C-alpha cells in the first residue's frame, strides 16, 4: 500500500446539509470513530474571513470537530494558526451519519458559541430556526433541536465543553 492510499484511509469528506441542500463539503482527517462519536480535523473551509463580531474564522484556523450518531449536535474546537484556542462553535444537527469516507450532518440552524476562556456563551440563529418551519414539518425534530441547544448551553455554563470532547 502506498503512502497516498494509507492517507486516504484516514480522510473523510464532511457534508453539511441544510434545508435539503448541500451547504458545504470539505475534506477532513479522521481522528477517531468509536461507533458513537466521530472526530475529525480540518482547516477553516469557508472562503476568506468570516467575522461574527465576537470571533473571526480565517484561513489558517484549525477545527477539531466532534459528531455524534446519538446526539443532536456537533462541537467544533476552533484554534488559530498559532494554536491559540479561540473557542467552540456548536451546531445543532440531526445525529451524524457516516457512510464510508463521507460524514453527513444536517444543520438545524441553531448554534452556540463558547469563547476560549468560557466567559462568553452565545445562542445563535434562533430566528433562522423559527423561520425554517421545522416546528410545523417535524415537531419531534424541532423539540430535539431546542433541547440540544439547551443542553449545550447548560454544559458550557456549568463545566465548559472540554470534558465533552
């Protein structure tokens, strides 16, 4: 087996789906898959800089991402190119599905940001979630999503997210 084929065995493509369409797909290095949690590492996959006001994602940032097959969220540790911890970006999602070298995650709009020092915890995109119509189309999924956001926020405020990942 060549080095290149061995490298490919440890790569996955993360596919983020939103409202039935692929929002973004990007390659990542598979760090672990224990059957419940899949962990990957990837550079910032967005184009250019994304400035949220409370954090900037930019080329060179590294995301260590954790997805669960039995939880309605993912947690992404974000570090600057120099290794400095920026914080954790959490997406509320349906449970992840891995099929071979593809990891598919359906984004349900709700997000949580936790700063690196744990002092700032922001709930994000609740307006997008309300406007998505998920509560009417799939009330059980909407309830699971809202519960997941509450769970993430409680964990972040009580003990931080380092123990989760």
